């Protein structure tokens, strides 16, 4: 979350002896009591969703909000009980606290805590995406998955954390990926049931969905039909290269070998940045409501023409 892991020197001085006490299995003081049942249950639910064994310990601690840390080679999820309760009350949903814990677990599972470089934009967005993915799997709506971030994050990016719009988009991406998986799983089970019943034809709704899905290919044998072009996309660092947004919302790069699909336009829930590109080649590329392309730092990198 915003300002997570930014623990002041004074707080570190408090945490060091407390973590040492944990490592030596000495009973913790009251300010560093063991996690209560409810947070432990939440952690269990998160772990069940991703199907991994928890290789970290969850503890309440005298810190500002929550953090993922490694001490003496052991991983910890630390959280402030009062902080989680306050944010849940502020947004009127328990999913806020769940998303915070999921975010911190994401830091551990993605290996972010193994680096000593501290917080950075890429790691925070990856943990945000993990949080959105987990909460959808647990049954949260997109609004519930983003509730905490809408309150806690800063509108503008800082040196360590991206701005609110980027973080909400990352949560939306993770939530959408999980939603697609759940839908695919449900459709698969439905088709299997129909096959067992002797019905080999998919229902009308499934046929419509299949008809609307874009053909996923890496290259096209010939050029690009002008009737499929919605907008031209211009990148500042490659003004002479030809990129197009198709009527299927695919980002296409024209090469000597043909048209290559390199991304797909997807929606966010942010008014200022209503779209972003899902792409293995373009990381953190967002689109403003007037067609300007910006990166994770809010810098203009291109536009629609």
C-alpha cells in the first residue's frame, strides 16, 4: 500500500528487538502480540486461493500500517491491528484489510523482499496486481478490491510508489485475470456437463462469446486491412514505426514480416486513465481520456492520432 515499508529509523529500533524476541521464541511483549484468529483466518483463505504453503509468519506489530520483511532469514508479515480496523471502518468493508495483507504477501511471493533496494514502482504494482487477483478469487468485487487503495494511496507518484491511478489499474488487471480464469473454468465445467449429457453444441451465449473473441496470433501473413484500423498509435521514441489500434482493440506493429499483435487495450476504473495496454512488450502503458499514452511515472510517451 502507499507508504508501506517506509519505516522510520525510530520504528526500526522498536522492531529490531521485537523480531529478535520472535527468533529466540521468547514470549512477545503486548505491543507485538501474536496475530488474532480473524487475521490468521484471512491469511489461510489467501493461501488456499493461490494453492501455496505459507513460508512466512504473520504478526501484529507496533508499526504504521503493514509490511513484508525478512529478519534473520525468516519472512514475516507485520501489521498494525488498529490500522486494519480503521481502514475497514473507513471504507465500510472488511475486504480493505484483506487487500492490504494480500499486497504484503504478494511482496514475499514475488521475491521483492529478497532485494535490499527498497520499495519501487514495479514491485508495488506487481503486489497490487497480486492483491486484485487474490481478492477476485476470494469473491470480492472490483470495487471492494480497490477500496483500500482509493483511500490510502497518493494521487501523485513518489520516488518509491506509483500514483493512485496506476495502482488501481494494477489491481484491476489482477482482478480481471482472475475473473477470466473463473469464467473459463465455469465454461469448461459447463461444456463437460453438456458433453456428458450428449449435447456437443455450446449454448448460444458461449457461441456469441467465442465469436466476439479476437483471433490470437503473433503475426499476419499479409498486411493489415484498413477496415480493421481504428486509430494510429504514435510512440515518441519510435515515430517512424507504424503502430495501429484495431477495431478489436488490439495493438498491432507493422513489420517487414507483416502485422504483429503486441498488446490489447483494456479498461480501468479510473476517469483520468480509463485504459491501459495488456502487453508482454509494453509494461505499465496507460491511456488518458484524450488519447495520450503515459508510462508508470505519468510521463507522456505517445498518443493516438
